[in-house]
C-alpha cells in the first residue's frame, strides 16, 4: 500500500520508493530507505502526511507520500 | 603562521547550532555570503585562556553529499585548510538522525569534537545516554554535553577545542561489509598512486563508490573494474545500521513519557483545526502589534515633541537662517522622527515572528498550508517566505531560496511582496486611526487579509497561464517544540530594530531631505507657496490618473512616488507635505485629518490609499533583492509593473464600488 493510504497511528516498513531521482537521494540521506521503519503520525485531507522515522518527524507532500510503498511492520 | 584556531560549527538544522553559536559570539558576528553562492556565512570570535578562536557557522545540513548548495559549501569549507577543527553539534534527543552527519564528518579526516546538545530534553523524556560508550563507538573523539540554551558546558567545549584541534582521526569508525572494504582498499591504492599528497584516501574512495559527481570530477580515475555499480544506497544503509548499534548500546529508556511535541501537534497540525489555529495565531500577532505597540507609543511621542521643541529652540538661539530651520525641523525631523514613533509596533511584530520561528511552529505552518498552497500549484514550503513577508519583504524574498524549483521560486517572489510588511504598518496605524476610530483594528486586519487573498488569487491566475505543473513535493522536518530562547530572540529582534533605525537614518533621512527640497524649491529658487514647487507640478501631472482611485491629489502622488524608496516614507511625506511635526500623536492626526477633510478626502479615500500602499510596487531594497536573486532585470521590471497594475486596479475598484453606497 502507498504511504497516503497507510493508517494514522500505525507502524510500517518501506518496501519501495518510486519518486523523482533527486528526491529519492534526499530521502535516502535522511535515512528513509527500503526496509526502514516508519510511523504515521498525521495526515491532511490533501494527502500530505507527517511521519516519524529514526526519531525525527517529517512532513511529506502528497506527491512524495504516494510514491512510497509500505507493508505492515513485524519486528 | 596564524595565531588562532578556526572552528567550524556543523550540525543538522534544528539541532541548536545557531543558539550555541550565539552563546559564544553574542550579536557580534560578521554575516556574509559564501563566495559565489547565496548561502549565508556567519563568523564570530571568542577566546579561551588566551587562545584566540575563530568560529565559523556552516549552514544546517543533514548530510554531506553534493546535492544542495548548502552541502557543497559545507563540504568545501571542511576540506579547506582554513578550518582546523569541526565542532559537530548533535541533538541528543534525536541522536539517530543526527549521527549520520557525524559519521560522514568522521570519515573526512579532520579532528571532530561532538557537542551533545539538548541533554535536558533527553532527561525530561526519561532517557539516559552512556557518555563512556558513545565516544568509544565514535573513534574516541571528545564528546561534550552542552546546553546552548542554559549556556552550560561552553568552557568545556572550548577546552576540548584547544586541546584536540591537532588530532587527526585515522582509524575508520564504520567498518563496512568485507566486499565494500575490499573495494575501498583497492581504490585507496589507486588514489595514492595518482595523488600521493592526498591524506583522506578512505573518504575519497567512499565517495567514488557513491558515484559522487564532484569527487569524480576532481579525481578522474578509471575505476570500472572496481566500481561495478553505485554503492551509495548500500553505504548509507550500513552507516544507519551502525547508528542503530550505537543507539542500542548508548541510549537507555528508563520510563519513556509521551512526547510533549506529539500532544501539541495533535492540535496545531489537526486536519481541520490546523488552518483556523494558524489564522488565529496570526490575528493574535497583529492584535498585539497594534495594542501593545500603541500603548508604548506615547512615550516615544513625548520624546519626539521634546526633541522638536529643543531643536527649534537651539536653532533660533543660534540664529540659523530660515531655510536651515525649515530643512531640519520640517524636513528631517518631521520625516525621520515621525517614522521612529512606530518603532514599538515594529518591535512587537518582530518579537512575535521570532517567537513563532524559535518555538518550532513555522515548519508546521508549511504542513498546515500545504493543502491551500497545493491548489495554487506550490508546496506548503512556499508559504514560509510569505509569512516572513509580514516582517520584511527583503529577507522573505531571500528565504525563497529554500525552494528547489526555479519556477516555484520566481512565483513565490512575485507573491511575497503582497504580504503586508512592517514598513506598511505605519500607514495603516495612522490612516486607520484617523478615519475609522474604533474600527481601526478591523480595517488594518482587513488589509492584511486582502494582501493574503490577493496573493493566492493571483497565484491561481498565474497558474492558469504557466505550463509547468505544480508539484506537491513538500519535504520538511518538524522539529521538537521548545520554549523560545530569550537570547536567540533578542539577537533576532535587535537585528531587525537595528535595520529599522538604520533605514530611518539613511533611506528615510535622504528621502525626507529630497521631499523637503522638491516641495520648497522650483526653478526660480525657494518658494513661499508650496503649490508652485517642483513636487506640486510633478504631482499635479499625475492627479488625473489617480482620480478614479479617489487619490487625485498632487500631495498623494508625491507621497506615493517617494514611498518607492521605503514604504514608511509615505508617512514621512505627509509630515513634510503638510508641515506636521508629530504626525503619529493625537494632535498631529487631528491636524492632518482636518486638512485632508478640507480637500474632500474621507474614509473611503483613506481605504483606497491603504489598499494602494499595500499592493503597489515594493520598495527599492526589495526590488534590488529580487534582481539579485533572479539574476533577471526583465523579471524585476515585470514585478514593478505587475504590482503597480494590480494596486491601481484594486484601488480603483474599491473607490468606485465604495462610492456607489
């Protein structure tokens, strides 16, 4: 499922990132990679989502969020 | 041989780097740009036990790749010989993210000292950090707990700088998997053969594996046999794996509490309440600007009256000639002094903006406004320069640098001047007070709202005409909320107050003299009747053009033209034009409104005037900034005419529709 469909308050794992090359490299440097654990904190009606990754909070616009695919997190 | 140690401050955005830097240097800093790029460079000085230490504040960055200007600048500066030692500021409450930069810094080979900031938040959250194990896992670099806000640990940090600035890091901190380590070794050999002088071979080898553009350009090597693909992702992953190890071994949770930030965010970033809360906060800011500012204003006015009396007395006792008295009292003092009485309003406005910024709320505004901005084809991030525009358009235009796409940046620059800056504030304070009495504040609010609505409306129209599709690629960190730091706020506000005073002493000073001159002279010398002056003839020529907007008075034409130097000058011009000594006082306002009423200038005209002042061509300083940031005179000229047209149309509409009732 894509990050815009993920449930607020739940924890997921990144499986795939289909975003622009430039943004992909930025996300990777921030520690958002395939396999990373992501917590969904909040979402706006337009799809912009607040996530928590490695102890930091990020707001992602809907274009970026819809390009990130997730699966349920199992420890 | 230089006699000082130069220290670079490096850290993530929001790690408290600037607060720490300010704690050492105070407001005494040199601010410039890095050569060739529009990235700010701050420099200060301190000393420790007789040792002079030069501090250089590098831009806040998350990593040391070469994707952004900030990262490139930082990387170059660190590799540069000028810098002896790096102080890496790490937000202890967000170690996992902050340590990534640390690991990259360590690989570069320069001595690194870790300043562990925000330990108080760590404690507050019931966490503990093992300060013995942490340095062990980071190649035994000095780790110094500091609090930038409480100003503790500062001496210990300087002590570490003085004693460790010559220690190079030699042992690798992160060991990668054997296949990568093998490749690093091969590359190190190849690099050493071709560039025997290079010292940080490991770093260069890693960068070649990561396919780093800049390093590949500087070190052209045929590495096709070693580097079969881009290893960047693998290297990043392994660094984060190591960070996870560090966190596991050094960070302990005793009794983790729910984070304050999350609680606050539930309200401030609420999917429905987020926008109303933001608008409410802004309304509160303007309310304070008007009421508190007005309360203090009295003192300033009394002071100004006193100064007027004193100066007139002094000049007459010196038997100064009439024109001299007129120039100083009616020209300079009326023009400059009138502007100074608005200082309390300006002060409160910037204080409020500083608090919003330092508390961590601003980043939330980008998220909250992402929906609305998305509709006009911009990301929520583009709204941040616009909010700053309520303070001053010049830094706001510069803040649009944070937007990546050139077209987004240009559009934001076109819209930002519609945000009502603090220079326009005196115009509203004065005219709203004079003509709208107890409704003054509502009238002033309506102008702020109008600016915002106009900006969004125009963005919508512009979007229809532009080919590029808007992207919703917001990516911004939402930092921990914190109590604003008094020192940081003070430095910020003081800078703005200083700017305002400087402007009063320079631009407004000169403009006042020029206005006085054109109003008191014509080709045959000094005039006794102002209507025969240069200014009057120039203004009269524009009268018919301004008449449909209810502004068909030559005095207003003169005031508006002089307002191009700085918008406050509109007020200065009125003071000089009508010879009112203390325009912002009750007495001064009474005088002015009486004169204006005599010229058939009523509330509707006043509102049209305020609308025009809100929207028309920004001041020269803003135009110069737009020119500098866009590198395009054409674009700048377009801004000039575009805004002039918008202002004219809006003022005409207001006046014509208003006249129907």
